[in-house]
């Protein structure tokens, strides 16, 4: 089992004034968090894509390239790249560059994204949501297979014998398909020969086992080699040596983020009672002491058979020192407990 972290680059608040801090400092904090994750033996760090004042990690490959120079073994990827509003040629070039700087540790997780701020920002029509994603994923996979590309489509100028460089020294980039739980996306990942990672932010995570099974059936029917059929999970979580204090402390930051999102998207705010249920056994928020969180990862593995589990910890302006401490506990306490039950990290 691979364990790791993902982040959208949470901005800190000034503890005296309560004002939001610098987005530039948030990027520096993110590189430091990746360095710490590497030092404590975690397997993966993913940088997501948002374009907001509170979550400004809008250029994952740039952050990961910086992290590549201060880390040794941790795999570095996106969580996710919003491919619908990006150029597959540039995405591939950027992550192939990260791959070069990290000596082969780069990955791309392609997704449609759960937020839509990138559509007006880059001039795309939201009504083309799925068509954009499908066409651009076609092109991204073609670029990975072929150094020189000839291609035409609806949303991008055609390519004729176009050389796309740099190329990964290992020949191919590792790619995943990220989804929030769409059955069609599970089938699509299998048909395209890609591993899949599920973003689980609510409900009962064990119910995603049905989607993982659908993915595996699709991948097998498509002739995907069994050792490449892989399932991952990405969900919110936070660790402290005292589980009760962890839940109490993280609620103040989780609720801050949820209030922001509920205003932006128009859905009801989670109550504190709902939060308590979500952080208990069977819930989607893996918050508690390390033994609790390890047990919940192990239990979910019995339903999903996943080989990668990554947590988003830095919600709602969580103090950076608390974020780093949670990362440390994940690597030094949770990881050995999980590996004792499930096995060590899967080779990729």
C-alpha cells in the first residue's frame, strides 16, 4: 500500500489579524510539506488545481519541479490536472520536465475537476465539459505513446508530425484517471488502460467498492495487464496523537472551508453532528489518532482492494506546523501499521 498526501496549497491566516496571508508563501509552504513527506518515507505527494484566493495551487507542475530538487524518492504528481481546460501538449511537456528533474518520479492524474473556475478563466464553455475532457485525454495518451504526433480534433488546432519534447527517460509517463465516483468514469479508466483514483469526500467510502469492481471488470475486458490495474483513494484526513483533540481542532478548519464552498456552490453547510459522524468509522473524513486512521485505511482496503491512499489535510487555513506534524504521523506511525497488515508499497 502506498500512502501519501495531496493539497491545493492552503493559504495561512495571520494569527493576530485574522487576515489571509500571502499566496506566494502558500506555494513555499507546499514545497516544504513535500520535502517533509519525502523525509518521513511517504510514497506520493499530489498537488491539485484550484484558482482561488484560499487555494491558489494553480500550476502543479511548477510546484512539483521545485519539490523535485529537494526530495529523493517520493513520487510527484497532480491531484488532479483539470484537463478539460488545459492543453495536453503543454501538460505533457511540463510533467515530462518534472520527470527529468526528479529522475523518473513524475505522474499525471487527469480529471474533469470538481470546480469550474478554470472554464471562464481560460475561455472554455462549461456545456462542453465532458467532450473537452474526452478529446484532450485522447491527445494526452497519444502524446505519451508517440514522440511525433499527428492529430486533429474539435477543440484544439491540429498537429502534423509535431515533435513533443522533452520525453521521459523511462519511455512513458505514469498516468491515472481521477474521478469523484462516476460509474462511467470507472469504466472509461479501464477501457483506456489507466489506473483510477477515487476522490471520496462524503458518504460511506466502502460503497466505492462497487465502482472499483466495475473498473477492474472494464480493465480486464480491455486487455489491461493485471499488474497495471490499480485503484487509489483520495480523501480528507488529519492526524494528531490525541484523536479527540484532532477531531475538535480540525473541525474549526474543515467548517471554514465548507462554509466557503457552500456559499460558492449553494449547498447546505455540514453540521457539527454530521461532521462527528463523518469522522467516525464508516465516514469519509479520516480524522483521529494514527492507529484510528491506519485501521480505517485497512478496513477500506478490504472493500476496495486499493493500493494507494492519499489524504488532504490542510483545510481551512490549518496552521502549517500542524500540517507538517500530521504528515509526519502519517509517515512514521500510520505507514508501518498499514504495511504490517497489507504489505509494503506497490512498485510503479
